[in-house]
C-alpha cells in the first residue's frame, strides 16, 4: 500500500464507500505504473461494479475536465499521490 494520504475534494458517498474508493485507488497504484491511468481506472471500476453493482464510471489522471449526472450517494473526487480520481455511478439526467 502507498503511504500517501488521499485528499477528498468533493463527495456525497457514505463514509464506508469513501474508504473503499481510496483503498481501491491505493491498491491499483500498487498494481499499475502511475502513468497507466487507463488500467488504474479499469481496475477501480471493476472493483466498484463487483462490490456495489454495475454502472460505475471512473476517471483517473493528472488533468481532466468533466461534466456528468450521478446517482445520489455515489460520487467522490479525490487526490492521491500525483493523480486525481473521480468515481461515480451514472444516472439519467432530467
């Protein structure tokens, strides 16, 4: 596990799910090179799909913009080491 501490930028997830998101990110960074953002994101998405049901989306990188609609209680945006992590479950926009 990486020793770095995650910094949560924004979230509406329950605390237990937030901890899972940061643990999943840390584990992915142990498995993949920090430059392999696609593999890190895929690993985390599959982890959340397995634990919390399908439909999760994950974006990982050092610089990105986004605009999305998410299901209530399923969003977190945080920084760990040099990367930003965005995880959310999609929702139908109104």
